[in-house]
């Protein structure tokens, strides 16, 4: 599956953040983040109504603590896909 849109996923201790360049969306939970991404894409435009938009959220692995028990996981384990019907 190829993404239509790719963002970097981080957490600042309070909120999840999906960002790429001038696009930044926040949410206290992943569910809220997903809903806010859909709203942001709808207001931004560029996608036809009824199409599916595939978003790849690549987790910023460098934000994890450098503990051996945490860093043993591959960065891709924390990535997320979101598919939104516009």
C-alpha cells in the first residue's frame, strides 16, 4: 500500500502530533488525532469526495528513551496507517 500523505508522529508528553512541513495536527488520544487529521484534510481540500486517503504516520523513533528494553524494537513497529474516506 502506498501512502497518499506521510507525516511524522511524535508525542510531547501531553498530545500526539502528526506533522509534515506546514501541516500539523494534534490530539490527546490517537482516536482524537485521527479525527483531527480528517478534519484538517477536509478543510485543506485537494481530495475528491468519496475517495480513500491513505496516511502513513512514521513514529519519530528518536523520541523514545534510550533504554535497551525499548530501543530493541524496530522503528517500523510504531508506525501507523490511517485510511480516511473523504
